[in-house]
């Protein structure tokens, strides 16, 4: 969904007429939903069939459709897949060592049930500031699950606020790579964009997180899922049988979660202070932080750190650590295939050129420049399933307009594009399937919770931008 290389989007020649591309995409979405909900096909198979069907229907050609799907699948696995693997290892280690228990006990003991959704929103926002959504999700999943189980609150009362914090940070606040890309493309003032982004993000997270979670919990009253493949009742039973088992300290458990956050945040800050210049070698400190703050490296370091710190805190020997790491991977095999297929479907949509068709359709429409920026990003996001493609394309389209606008308006345009890039995550978004599989929800339940939450983040973000535009 979010994790992609930030670069200028290549020119794509539409494979068919505008009407043909739009119809093919709509039919493809419908087919995928029917295959999953009515025929009960595995989402991996449904996405594969739908992606190749869309490509052929859009005159991309059978061979090119398969190649495009495979390219998107491989690209997603090369980025998100690695992170899911490391995240599963880290999550299982955090759970088996008792580190997740320690964090959850601290949170639950210091916050009332009514305050927990608000606290989880803050946790999601802090972790999500420098992180891609997928990384934040896999890091916080053990905490989400155990907090819901221990507090007795519905899963969605804990999960939705956390996801809202992660998502809003992704779309609205630099130095996250998404907004930072738009800042660069539009020539916006980074400090002003950061300040305005925080102002918009706070009410957005409140509305889409703690407030909306009350409705989400009613619309999707699902049980708390098993923690990384372990049976939930057995896990709870073990906790009751041995409540005083050795566990890492709260500081050690928290440090293990925040380590990759700090590494990636440091890299983002250095990128702002010392931007890369063609033909100019980076300083030694920047080179080191570029390596350590690279998402797969940062999460890999967290796993190694956890082996020593969490393992020793939980009194785990080498055999226990090895068993934990081995058991962490089989349960995520299905998640990997489904997320990869979502990435393949997204790539087929991009290669047909439907994103460019939508972008051309809204140019010169005479709409408010901030609303237009949001709308361009929304349409491309819905069509392609990629927040990155939506951000890069919308920023590229509106760059000439931004050159004539006041500094504050350009900063708000960055936030409008970021808000639009989050709208309506659905079946062509790999992140949709990642959330669905981790939460154990059906397609319908995921649409009613995660998808609606993303729409709320997007719309409230736009409202915040338009209100700020009236006062600055």
C-alpha cells in the first residue's frame, strides 16, 4: 500500500480508450469481490484472476498482463514481504518473551478502558511518524492484540485508533516520505508544512480513531485473533498458569519497538538536513544513517536486538529463541501471497494507464486548487491502490500551479494531496489485505472498518486544510 520507492512516476501510454480502461477496472473490482464473497475463493487466487482479466480487458494483452502482475507481485514482496517476515519474527519474539505482556500490562494499569483508545491513537501516531504503514502495523500488532484481550475491549476499539494514528502520519506529516515527496515536487516550505500537518493530523486522528472506533466495534464485532498463529485460548491459559514468568522490563520492551522508529526517523531528518545531490558524495554520517535507517535494515536490527534483549529478559535459551523464530513464519505465508497479489493487481492498473486517464479528466476543471489537488489524488488512489502513485502523480500535475501560489497555500496543497492519497483503500490495495488478514476480518467487515476509517482520515484531513486556508 504505502511502501514504495519515492521517484517520479514514469510516463504510461494508455493501453485502450478511456472508457475501456474505466469499465475494465470497475468490472475487475466487482469480479474480485464476487469471487471472494460469493464463491469463497482464496483472495490470492481471486486477485490473480481479476488482475489478469483487467489487463486483458484493457487491451494490455495476455502476456503483458501476466508480466505486469508478476512485476508488481515481485516488487511488493521485495519491499513489504521482507518487512512482514522480519515483523513476524519480531512480533513473535516480543510475545513469547513476555515483552508484549509487559507493555500491555503497563498501558492497561495506567489507563482506564475509556482512555485506552486515546492512548493507542498516540502510540500509533508516534510510531507512524517516520515509519511506513506496514512496518508500524507489524510492530504494533502484538500490542494491539494483547491490549484488546487483556482490557476486554472490542478489537476495533483498540485497532482502529492505532491504525488511524499510523495512517494520518503517513499522509500528512513530513518527514514521512509521502508528504516529503510532495514537498519537494511542489517546492513547499518544509517547516511550515510540518507545522500545518501536525495541526491537521491531531483532529483527524481523534475523529477517525477513538470516535469512529465506537461505530467500527459495532459494525465488526469480531473476536480478538490468535497471536501469530498461537491459539488464543491456549495463550490465555498459559498466562493464567504462569502469570509470574520472567519478562523483559518495560524499558527494554519499549526500546525494542522504538529502535527501528529512531533509526528511520534519524534517516529522515538527515535527508532533510543534507538532501542528496547528484554527483556529490554523501557525508560518512549520512551514509551510515541511510543504511541503518533503510526500513528492512532497521527492522532486521530490531530482530537481532530483540533476540539478545527480549530473549535475555524473558530467560529464553538458544533453543527457545530458535523455536520462536521458526514458528513465526508459517502463519504469515497466506498473508504474503495475498499482499503480493494485491501489489500485482495494483501494477496492472498502473500499466494500463488508468491513472493518467483520471488525471487528464480533472485538469482544467475550474475547481478550487486545494480541492482539485485532493480530488486528483483521490481518483488516482482509488484506481491504482497506491498512495505513492497518487502522491507523485498529483504533485506532478499541480507543480506548475503551485509555482504561482503563496507559500502557505503550497504547504496546504501538500496536505490536500496527502489526504487524498489515503482515500478508499479497497481490494486493489495490498494494505487492505494486510489489515484484513492480521485482524481476521471478512472482506465486508474490512470495508466497513478499515476502508471507512481511511475515508474519514482523508475527508477530515481535507476539511482541516480548507479551514486553515480561510485563516492563514
